[in-house]
C-alpha cells in the first residue's frame, strides 16, 4: 500500500507540472497597446497563405508472417470451474502457441477451425489516419474516394508505391501528398521481471526508482513489439520527403495460452503506440498557422493574452505552444530585389483551456517581460512541432 501511495504521489507531481492554465479574458482589458496592428510588407503577403494540403493514406505493406492463418480453437464445457478449455493456435508457418489447459476432467470438447485475415496493412493505415486527423491542418482524402479513383484506372491500393505511381495517383485524385509504409519485424517474447531488480531500483533511485519498479512490474508477461516504416511522398514530384522507422510495444497477457487473435490485436495496439512518434515530423511538415485577432492586458500591465484564429477544428489543444512571427522587407543593395525576411520573436503563446472550434485564447510568455509588448494584432502564429510518445507512455 505504501508503494502505491508513493507512486500515485509521483504521478500527481508530474500531472501538476503539466497542468493547463485557465484564463478569464474578461479579467483583462484592451489597452491602446493591444490595438496596434502589424504592417505586412507586400512581398511578405504570400507567406500568409494557409492552404491546407490534401493528403491520402494508402494501405501499408505487410512484411510480417502475420497475415492469413488457420486458427484451431476448442469449444465445450467442463464440470469443474478451474478447468480451462483446450486451445491452441496454428500460427504463421504452422507453429503453435499455447497448448492444452490442465484439469481433472474435460468433457464435451469440440475443435473448431477457422481462417483469420489479420488485415494489418489496412488496419495500420486506418490508425495513421486517426493519428494525423488529431494533428489537424490536413485535409485527408477518404479511403473510399481514393479507392474509387484507383479502381477506375485499374490501380490497386498497396504500400508498394514507387515515385511514378505516386505521381500518377496524384494526378488522378488531386492529392498533394501520399503517406504509406510497411509493417516489419514483429517480435513476441516473454518478459520476466525479478523482485531483486525492482527492489534495487527502489533502493538506488528513491522515489523515481519506486515509480520505475512499478512500471517494470506492469511489463511482466507476453510482450509484442513492432517496427513500422513511414513514408511521405510528394505526389507532384515523386520525391520521398520523409522516411522514418518507429517502434511500439504492448503487453498482451500473462497466460500460458496465447491465441492468434490476441497476437494480432497486440500488434495493432503496438502500431498505434508507434505511430504517435510520427507527430513531430507531421506537424513540422504540415505546419499549422494562424494569426492574432485580439490582444488583452492584465490590469497591472504585467501579463497579456492573445486570441488566435485557429481552434479545435484545426487540431489546437490546451497546452500546445505557438511561435509569433514578424515579417520584414529586405532589399538587396546590389540588385535592388526585395525579399521577405521571416523572424521568430523571442515569445511563445501557450494555449489555455479556453479553446473554441475556430479560435483559442493563449497566454503570452517571454523570458524578458518587456518582450510581451512586441506582440501585435495580425501577426502570424505558427504551432510548435508536436511531441511523440512521452516518457511515462513508453514505460507503460
């Protein structure tokens, strides 16, 4: 009980450090400083283009042996409650996971055979769609629409996309980017966590060690890990603009008998965890931008809040951070050509709990308190790249 209390306290401390600030805009007032509007040089106005790219996600290639399988499962009843059903799985390559459960008596047992299609490539693509939908600032071409276009031109949905095929798909469907990849290297193993290891962690690292020991104890049992390759292809040029490997892991049980359905479910959950690590790259490639539409200052003049014109429908969530961007015109002294210089101000806007569908209140933060006066109406804001899996998420 004592350890549980300590671990709970540790997690509460972490939660308190990441608490999202709440603001009451009506407690602030609009001052003359808050009414100042930024001047955008003519040469910089194209930078305000916030066109949302059209993206298509194509089924991943399944490079694992977990595809089609024949599952043999026993059904029946027994007189004694402690007796489990006979069960086993004929897995990829004909191997068997699990075995016969032991009991004093078994009765009315009937073997049932069925074929299972894991549909891993399709499932991972659907998981990725859900992930990038949460990021926002992307218009996702529906699977049904894309499939219809491809079928009309006798093309198949597959993770095996070469540059020429990507360009062809782009021309036929109008999508700008194609995201696809492959499911690789599924590893299934039993993990045993010794009491001595947990005790050593607690003794050596104190409170943190106790939390780590608790996390380690949750990992005992069948662990399944999966590697995914993610590729983003420019459908106009065929260029691969991103290729990244991500990994996920899931604990799928502690029982001796492990059924194929449980393995496939574990692979899909591990894939979902792995895809969280694509957030930084996706949010950086498809940057969410908006601008400041209102500013307010606290009565003592020491703090300011800013209302930006992007909200929950664009994937904005409490706690996210935005850069503030200032534009200036730069003239080449030799050629006379004018160019746009983009400057990130030494300021960040932290999204408060006040998030609406198309707007959000943010808190103006700066290391130098006088820099908060640099924020003006109309200034472009750009969301900071999102983070992937957190430390605690990876542990559990």
